[in-house]
C-alpha cells in the first residue's frame, strides 16, 4: 500500500475542513475515500464541494464499503467511541477528533477495541505539533526545570456568544454534548497540561453552569490539582469573558517557563531555589535568573501535521505524536473536575467511573436537546488559530 484512503464520518465544522484539505492534496499519500453524515444538507454540501467523493448516510455502510482503509471520526462526542469500535472491528485504522469521548468508561472500551485490532489509533491533538509546547515538554522532562512546583493555566479567551450555542441541536447540552467548556473548548488544554506536566493524583473542581449563557452545561470552571511529589496545578477557564487570557506557566526549583501570546520564555536560575533557600544567610536573597526567549525552531503543522503523522504511521510505522490511547488522560481530568463539583469533594485519580456515569446520566434525563436548529453562523471556526498562534 502506497497511500491511505480515509473516510470521514461527520462533515460538520471540523469534518468538512479536513475533507477539503485532504481533497486539495495538503496531506501527502492521504486520499479522501468517502464521507458520511446523517444530515441530508451536509451530504448535499459534500456532493457540491467534494466532487467525485462517495457519500454515505450510515457510518456502518461506509466502514464495510471497501472504499477506505481508515476512518476519521468527527461527529458529536458521544458517538466517537461506537464508530471507532465498529471501524476497528472491521480492520480499519482510526483517527478521532477530540475529545476521545464523553466519559472514561466508553473510552476504555474504545482503547480495548484498538488493542485487539492491532490497527493505528490516533487522536486529533493538533496542538502537540506546536513547537513551543514541544519545547516546554522537553525542558520539563529533561529535568532542566528541576523539581516541579506548580502549573497554572488561565485560558479565558474561549469567548462564545449565545448564537454559537444556538447553532446546533447538540451544543451545550448534557445529552447532546456531555458538558460545556471542559468537553468542547478545553480538550487540547487538558491534554497539554498532562502531556507536559503529568497526571495529578487528585482534583478539586468548581463549575458554574449557564452562568454567562442560556445553556445547561458549564461555562465557568476553576480547578485545583495535587501531585504525588507535592506540586500543584490550577486551571481556570470560561467562555463568558472577554478580552481573555491564554497563559501557561510552569515553575520548578530551577526556573520558570511561561507561554503567552505565542511566545515562550524561560527564566533559568543560576542555582536551584531549594539550595539557596537553605544555604543563604540573607533574608531577601533570590537566585539570579537568566531570561531566555525560546523561538519556534520548526513550523507548527497543526491539523494537517496530525493527518500526515497518522498516514506515515500506517504506511511507514513511524511513531504517533498523538496516540489515541492517550485521549483518556485529559478526559480523566475533565471527568474528575465535573465529579468533584457534583459531589462537592476531592476526587482521586483514577476516578470512580460508575459514579461519574450515574451522575452524568441523571443530568441527561432532564437535558434539553434542541430540535430543528439551523445555524445562522457561516464559519464556526472563527478565530481559533489566533488563540494558539506561534509568532
């Protein structure tokens, strides 16, 4: 095999963007084999904009059509797992959009199906292609930052209008989406948090539901986490604040890393803070710090980078930058934040999956999934890329 034929299930906002990019030849050795959607108007769009590409209204028919070697899942969150499992069972490779799923129990089932299949399993964590986040991870994992102390991420530039939430039947509902800002806007942040800083041992979360919008899910979150070594993390996010902030700060006893406005700065201490703290005879002494700007040393390849890496993994066996199995990590933190708020208590990781699902299903029973929504928004991607820009 010298190329991969991929079928896209779900040709809404992201699925349609991937389809056009692949059809335009932006991903070497990746061919758009077919697309699928349950909405007739989406299939009409495909016939007009994706000439020659077969269309399906049932993902099961696409999977067994023989037209694809892999499936890209870009549907509403709850059905990521069932579609992926069906594809694995049919012997296809799978790349899923974020989040991996809504709750960790269903993602574990997807991971198990992937292992049994032996096929390539990736997730669209395109921010892992950002060279500055890669550099942060390298510095943290190399020990150059020393013993880790704290991770703080303030991500409040996810501002959304009510029109955004009114644009789809499933948006901002427990039964349609499974959550709000944590499950929709923040999977990339939650993934990068654990990818760079590691998984915490316990979490305390505080959520406010429909504080800034007429929605039933969370649009305001503050979370605090603790680690085995005593380090801590704080995560603050909302879709109801503007102008917003997107600042990631990681501190260790040998310095501090700050990513903001697409710029990475490393304040590197001349000697470890812990050493100076207990050896210095001066009450107000501070280690001298060198301020180092760390520019991007390679391009950010974003979504197409993940697609290319996925293709190369299938054809050449290269290592995945974003393995699908790791999708459960950020989701575990998201579920833990919800569960902590719902139970008004600390939540140890791994979480109690049965309790989480029970409480989620209670919310789904009274969920107000909208009917017959026609979006008036022409482009739901908005200024997404500017929020993560590498300058």
